[in-house]
C-alpha cells in the first residue's frame, strides 16, 4: 500500500499514526491506522483499512448486567432478519454478534482493567476508571465512518483481555453494555439510544433465576454482588437513562397488592418526543390520557388481568409519551387485538408485532410488556434506519439541485 501521509498525535496518552493512501477511485479512500498505547501492560491496537463509503447507523443499548440486553439484541436482530453469530473462525469467547445487517459489540470489551487489575485497584467494572473511553470513542467513530477496527476482547471466562478481533463496519452497529451513553463523545455518535431500567426487585429476581439456576452461584453471593455494585451502578450507570431516546422501565405489578413474587410485571415504554426519525407509539388517540383493560371477549386474561395506560409525561425535563402494560398475556396469538389498538408501530404489515412475538415465544418476557416493548423498539429502529438511509440517498441529489 502506498502511503502518502503520516499524522502523529499525542492525544490519549498514546501515539497514533494515521496514514492515508490515495486510491485509484476517488470515491474510495483506504486508511491504515495504528494505535500504539504507551501503557506497556496492554496490547497494540491496530486498525486496518477499508473502503470508507457507507455510513453506519449506531444504536446504543445501556443496562446493568443481567437486565435483558442479550434477549433484547436477539429480538432486534430478528426484526432485521437472519441469525446473529460470533465472528466466524474467531475467538470462541468473543462477545460480538454479527448478522447480515447488524453487528452487536459488547462494551465490556473496552474494560481497561482485567479482573485481577480491578481487584488490585479495588474498582468494579462499572467504574469509568476500569474502562477505556478514549479507545471506545475512536473505534465507534471509525466504524461509523466506514473504517474497520481491531477491537479488544474482554474474556468473561478467564477475566483477561484477549487479542483483538477485526470488526468491519456494518450497516447497523449496536453498542451494548454498561456505558454506551456515559462519555459525551460516544453519546454524540449515537443515532438512537435505549436504556433498560430494571427495578431492584425485578433485577434481583432475574439474577437469582439465572445465576443460581444456570451458573451455580449461591443466594448469598448473588446478594453480595448486587450490593457491591450498587453504589457504582447509581453513580455511573443509572444516570445514563436521562440521555436515552427510549427507556423500558420494568417494575413489580400494581395489579396484585403487596406482590413480592416479581413474576407479574408492570412495564413502561418511555419515548422522547422530538427525536429525528422516531415518532412515539400511541394507544387509541395520540396525546390523550388513556387507561384500558382489554380483558373480555377478545383477550383471555387470568388473574390478575392486564391493564394498559397511555399518557404524555415529562422525564428528566424532556417531553415524553409513555405506554404502559401491567400484567401478562395468557394467549400470545390474541396479542393481535392489542396490536390493532396501538398506532405508529412502524410495522410493514398488519400483525407484524404479534408475528415477531410468536416467533420468539420462548424468549424471556414474551408474555409481558418487556417482550412487547422490546419488539416494538426493534421495529422503530428498523424504521429509523430506513429513514436515515433514504435521507442520505436523496441528500446528494437535493444538494446538486440547489
Ligand atoms: N424480560 C424478561 N423477563 C424475565 N426474565 C428475563 C427477561 N429478560 C431477561 N431475563 C432474565 O435475566 C437473565 C439475563 O438476561 P440477558 O442475558 O438477556 O441479560 P444481559 O443484560 O445480556 O446480561 P449480561 O450482561 O450479564 O450478559 C436471563 O437469563 C433471564 O433469566
Ligand atoms: O458488569 C458486567 C458487564 O457484563 C461484568 O460484571 C463485567 O464486564 C465484568 O465481568 P466479569 O464479572 O466476567 O469479570
């Protein structure tokens, strides 16, 4: 590769070399980007090349560990079609999932301290000091502008930082994890952001179910881990919800007085008004305040039933619309009745929400508002992507006309 220019910067306590090579085609530029970190305890990150033509749409998904990010990602990827898989022939412990349209990268890969390092320094993975936001920003920015990156891998099996993996710029890049909206520079790169806000009671119930049943942890160790993370969760993770375009809030039901089982859930979809390419979903009549119990002839409900609410509201000083579902479905095929009363769903055909929910009936939350709202947000993201792409395609023509 003929190298024409070399830039060197001293930002981020590291030395950067960005070289650009002229290409025979003026519409294609090839970059070779090497980042040599001055901290000797970490590896080199070399970012290599690719045609920087397409622009990647970037979605941020924030939540604490064990709050349903992976489940949400599976629903989202399914809306775009095709199965998501780890990079072929790569590290078996990679956290990345790639499908035709989407690449999902896990921000745990930007932990700057491995498990031992965190223990030695007495910090949790939620602490910004345990994460490399400079590298996160550089790499998300590179991917967004069509440049492939070599991203580190945090290995959850060993607790170590593994050799990096090559990530090509996808059509849709989802960055999921603890801090997608923490760093202002990264936040500004997001075309849409989601926060999964799981109340403590529900988080505890889910953690117990997963970590005891699937990972063999004791009840005491789960309690201790939740308690140990709480201060950093409150300080660094939870505040990100104020920046989210959509928040899915999961709370205990209000339909059963003093419920402490945590099985029936009240789920709220909080949607910011005025977000470009995103128009909030509504029930019956846009902008009004509605309470609806759909149980009856067209929807089978057993105790404690189902209740929907819809209203305008404010959230961290932003105007929002909120659709709420408390309770759970007995028969998922009857969801079509509820779907037909919701508007602005961005479906491509009548019944698409119900079809998606039935397709993944075995995913956690398929019988309640978590699955329903995750599916709806997936459809809204598809719509946002299509609008962004269509807008980009017409923009040069409009500019030429002017
Ligand atoms: N909507 C839901 N309803 C009930 N349980 C759920 C729901 N979503 C997730 N869970 C439970 O929480 C567990 C964690 O879900 P998931 O793996 O999707 O979370 P995660 O945020 O990706 O976790 P991690 O970051 O730790 O990998 C699941 O095994 C399941 O038991
Ligand atoms: O909050 C987390 C996000 O998934 C993890 O706890 C963090 O990534 C550290 O992982 P591990 O516990 O495997 O060392």
